[in-house]
C-alpha cells in the first residue's frame, strides 16, 4: 500500500519560523525609516512635547515593528528610534550628541526597552506557534485513534497517518510498505524519538533529519512486525523530539489497526 503524501511540508511543521530574505528586505528598511519619520513628525512640536513623551511614542513604533517583523528588524527599529531621538529631539539638534544627562538616560532606556520589547514579541510568537503545533499533534493522534476505534479500513488509516507524518516531521514524501524492515539500510526512527543510522545516534536537533538516506519507522503489533513507514526528509527539516514522539505514537495506532 502506498501512503504517499504531498511533496512539501506545511509551514506549521517548521520552527522557528524563518523570515525569508525578501521579507527582511522589506522589514528592515521599514524598521529604519518609520522611527525616523515619526521623530521628524515630532520636530515641529519638540519645544512643547517632553522628551520622555516623545520617547514613549517611539517605543510604540518599536512595538509595532517587533510584533509583525523578525527579531533583526525589531532590533534595527530600536536602534533607529534611539538615534532619531538623539539627532532630532535632543540638543544640540542635528548631531549625535546629547547635552542633558536626563536625555542621555532617556535615549539609553529607549534603546534597552526597544530591545526588550522585541525579545518579548519574538518569545510570544514562539509560544503561540508551539501551542498551535502541539494542538495539531494531539489532533492527529485523536484522528488516528478514532479511525482505529471506528474500524476504518487499514488502507485509509495508513494514508491518513502518512499525511500526518509528512506534516509533523516536515517530510518530502512518506510511503508505507507491508512486512519489511531494514531493506536498503535506511536510518531508523525509534520509539524514544531518537534516530539511528549505521549504528550511530543521529543528532536531529543539530543536523536536521538525514537527507542521504530514507528513514524507516517500524509498525509493530504485539512485537510482530507489520510493516514500515519510509520517510524522505525535506531539506532543512529539524523536527523537535516531541514531534518525533508523536510520529512513533501514530505508527503505534497503525499497528493497533493492522494486528
């Protein structure tokens, strides 16, 4: 039975999400120019607006950039805001110097707060992505368990799990082969989530899934081999251990259906 799945892993299987070069090409100029534009807009009112209030406005700009852009863009926005504050809103104007000690402290705090806000924004996005990812894992296990309980055909379950494995592990392809193991000397995904290849443990966290070999995930029932999922990794796929453990759980559900 061939349980082939789509060629490309979904974006939700990759973490941390990576900004493309094109994305930063847009975000970084915006991160540089937006604080400068806002500070320039305050210039006509700088005699009437306290510098601390102007700094707070620039903090809001940094928050806006950090909430939607990469960490790099957020840091650039913080630096641009600090420089814009220094050059445009503190005396002597037009120079990268500050006469007042209080303005020096405000500029330093603006930079530090901006960097801190950026880190918090990145952390928040990571937590949100992790929650979505783990929710997807549980949903996949639930669907497989329901299929077993409802007596769905083994072929349908195999195809469903192959698709889920492709998403969870970030695979290029996934097929199922009945009653075989070890053919072609592939790497193997073990029940504990580790991968072994040629007798050695493969460091997935550091190196990603091996690309020069397929990876087999055995399907067994009461110690009896039923078959294997043959996994072909996509370049750059680096599933965390929880994702690999979910994969072995899904394989166990198939084993329960094939016994």
